[in-house]
C-alpha cells in the first residue's frame, strides 16, 4: 500500500527473495551440518512468514529435524516476548528470524524467551539488514545488507504466506 507522497523503490522482488532465502538456507545448513535438530523461531508478523519460507528451503537441504515456533513480541512492550508453543530448546540450535534488522532491538528482545534455557547456540537470520546498530546483535544470516539514512525505511510486504517484495521509502 503506497501513500500519496511516499516514493517507494523496490530493493528485492519476490523472485530475488526466493533466491536469497535458498542461499540463506544453504548457509544455515553448512554452519549447522552436524546438528540433529534446528529450531526456527520467527518473530510474529513478517518474521513468521520468512521463517516459514526458510523452513521450506531447509527441509530440502538438511536431514535435521526442524521445529518452527513463533516469538510473540509487541515492539511497544518488548519485555513481554513469549513463544507461541512450549518447546524444549536445551542443547539445540535456535535461529531467530525477522524481516528487517534496523537497530538490533527486536532481535535482542526476541532472545528473551530462550534465556531461561540452555540452547546449544542461538543464531539470527534477517532478509534485510540496515546499518544502524544500537544494540549488540549482528545477524548471522542476511539476505541483503543496505546502507540507508535514518530517515529512510525498509518495508517487507507479504500477502498471506507469500512475500511480495522489499521496499525502500
């Protein structure tokens, strides 16, 4: 949805996003080749849609068991982050997925539901990374890194379970 005075520039088409997700899945598979189980935790909203697509790609390239869960996180009240289901993450690899990493704040608070447990490792994956880190969370897997001004915004658009594109405005 485009507002009247906002200029949007497509930075990722749906086809390019599919290729980026396939590459990210291959990187995840390579970095976690010996793992028996991966937990893919998508941050509610677009992160959840991206996580679902990433799970589909991973299922084609790994023999590991893959479990998907959603991190319910209200960006205005990030301390209340919880998982959509009760799962055992102890000694397992958790990959937190979101659409855009801007300051790192959402990814940081997305860690909260896992802190009371003992995961083997926690990694992060984002479709688009911006270069305005205020929090010490650097994504492990990135579809596209974009240098932007603080006034510019990136929006990943979805329709249902499909990713339509990513826009700079």
